[in-house]
């Protein structure tokens, strides 16, 4: 993003007095608080220059610039009206989603008192992501993303309201929960790559990392607040109250999507020609693998996403079998991960670029903190380590997500993002199952230790690839900066 500049000799008016540009700059430096910067305003010419490469975001109209000083660098994505609408709606809905996560688990235990049934529900909810997210990326590359998100969010809303109705009428059975969990997973499989790839259309390339960091902060803020609110509502009104409120929480999401101005979106190229699903899928995977900057991220995410991001399985095992605690401690452990992730996301929001240093620092720190959790049997030490796990996981994931999107051309971005989501979220059934098996046959601490070691292997493999392909990775980091 470029700063607006004034031609020599031009002067600014402020409170009726005329000051020189140099005087104004001096005053601004004196008054500026540490790490707070005036957002960059875009001129029409600067915008065109920024997005001149068709594959890098097109030349569509951006949201008109806001007055200087309204947003700091850490909040610069909020310059864009469309993103503000999207963020507001998602913030409300994500709290409802985390409320439903708690209520759904509690409902299954109420119906069956079975740990196995709870595991099946989790598997069914993530299975569609593992099986369909790559195909979802193919579709998302070809359709208007705002309209497609209206469809996926509507499906999730119907799922929550049906679940609420079944519980309210007393007709709920376990197979209902299984089917509805599968439907929610289906919605998420198509929603996730579309939502991720939609960010750059709302904010442009220069504000992408800020938007990704703010999205991460929103997600983890909801993860802190949602379960606590959900637990209170369950105790006061029952699980049906949570399901009903979650269904209603989608209304702001749908309203925000409807209010988004298509004319203010950054235009992107879509694939041309007849759609052939498997050919398009191969094209996306082949591009990701032959692009060194993306291949580096894939190597890291394949190992860390599969073996490191299994908090829903790991934390209950830690609370019960390692720390000897109950549900209250489990709540604190979950909150610790969310707190660390939220602090990291807020810190990252002030950064403008995704760097290789951040990528490897996040991966290395995550592996180290996870290894520390494996050997800790003290509740307070484990809480501190989990804060580190949450912070480093957000540093890694935010940098990886931004790097993937900047290195992918418009017509392939959703397919490349879907590969990223497959390795992160779609691998949950595999990682969770292996975690459970290792914990049952060895111990929880051994299972976490083995997974931390596998994360270390993935980090080392990524470092080796980067060292041997450093120039190629640098050359393909940002497609907008690549030579034609």
C-alpha cells in the first residue's frame, strides 16, 4: 500500500491556519504515540498501481479511503466497509458456534453417557471436510464467493434450528445428532475455503495479513467467550436454548453478506472454459506443489496440522488422565489456549507482511511448547505452556495462511486454500484417532510427546527445503511481485 504524497509547494489547511508540509510532518512525529500509525490512504492512481497485475487481485474499485487517524495500523483492514460488515456478522455467529460445540457434546452425553458416541459425533463433523474440502475449493474458484457464503451459512442456520426444534419437542435421538453433525460438516467443508479466499476480495493484497490476523483474533475471542456463555445458558435454559440462539446468530451473518457492496470488492480473475472438477482439482494441487513458496508451507502444515492441532482430543485427556482434574480444569485449559491465541492475533494485526522468520518461529515455538506440555504434570505450569501453544499456533497459522494466499493467483486461490484447510482441519479425524490410540496403549503424555516429535520432524523438513530452495521460495512468495 502506498502513502499519499503531495507535490512540492502544496500546503495543508488546519484550523484556519496554513502550514507547510514539513511543519505538519514534524508535528505529527511529535504527537504520534508509540506503534500507532495513521492508516495509509489510497489514491485512485495508487490503487491501480497496487493491483495492476490481473492475477494479483484485479483492478476493481476499493472502498473509498477513510479520514486519516481513524484507524491505527493494527486495524487497517477496517478501512474497508465490506470487511467491517463481514467481521461484525462473523463475530456474533462464531460465539454461537462455540456455544453449540459445548451444547452438542453435553447433549450426546445426556443421551448416551458414552465417550465413544462423542468421538463419533466429532468424526462425523470433520469427515466431510477431509473428503470434500478440495472439491469445495474448485467450486469456490468459479462462483461469486459472497453468494456462495449465503448458501453455506443458511445451511448451518437451518441445522442449528432443526437441532433446537428436536430438543424442544423431546423427539431428539442420537442418530439425529449424527446426521445433523454430518450436515454441519458438509456446510463447513464448502464454507471454509470460500470464506478464507473471500478475504482478499474485501481488503486487497496489502491488508490481507491484517485481515487474517483480525479473523484469528475474532475466532479465538469467540473460543474464550462462547463456551462460558454456552455453559451458563445450558444451566439456565437447557441445551435447546443454546441451539436456538446459535440459529438466530446467523441472522447478522446473512444480513452482513447481503449488505456487502459487490462494486467495492477487489475484482479477481475466475477460471475460464468448461468446468471439469477433477481436472481443475489436479490443476490446483499441481500449482501448489510446483510453487516453492506454497510447497514450503504445505510441508510444514502437513505435519503440524495433522499432529499438533488436536486440542479437542488432547485437552480432555490432559485434564483427566494427566492432571487428575475435572471439567472446571478443562475449561481453564481450553481458555489458556484461546487466550494465548488471542494475544498473538492482536499482536500480529499490527504487522504488514508474512515473513519466513514468523513462519519458522511459530512452528519451532509451537513444537517446543507442545513438548513442554507432554512432560508437565502440574496444572499451573501446563496452563502457562498452553498459553504459549495458543500464541505460537496463531503466529504459525496466520503466517502460513497469508503466505499461501499471496503466492496463489486469483483463479486458483480457493483451490490452494482448500488444500491448506484439508491439512489443518481435514486431518483432525486422523490426528485425533491416532492421539486416542497412542494415549490408550501408551499414555497421554507419551502420545503428546510423540506428536510433538513429529511436529519437530516437519519443522526440520521445512527448514531443509527452505535452505536448499531459498531463492526459488523468495521468487514465488508474492505473485503480484513476480516477473511477468
